[in-house]
């Protein structure tokens, strides 16, 4: 009975020492941060482009 507990403790210690999924978590966090930054930037970029095209349209219409 005692050997089963020792075997279980050994298996749990090995599982806790593994770092296989660490890279996957780091990449997922990085992709999440990039997605948030891209979303925040795209709304500001949309406003900038809209303002630019409205200015161009106003200058074109002022000739007529």
C-alpha cells in the first residue's frame, strides 16, 4: 500500500516538473496582446482615414 502512495507522489512530482505546455501558453498570451493592440489601433486608424478622405472630398467639391 505504501509503495502505491510513493509511486503516486513520484508521478505527481514528474508532472509538476514538466514544462511542455509553457511555450503554448506564452504564445497564446502574446497573440492575445497583439489582438488587443490591433483592435485598439484599428479604430483610431479608421477615424484618421475617414478624416483624411473627408478632407480630400471637401477640397475636390470646393472646385465645383
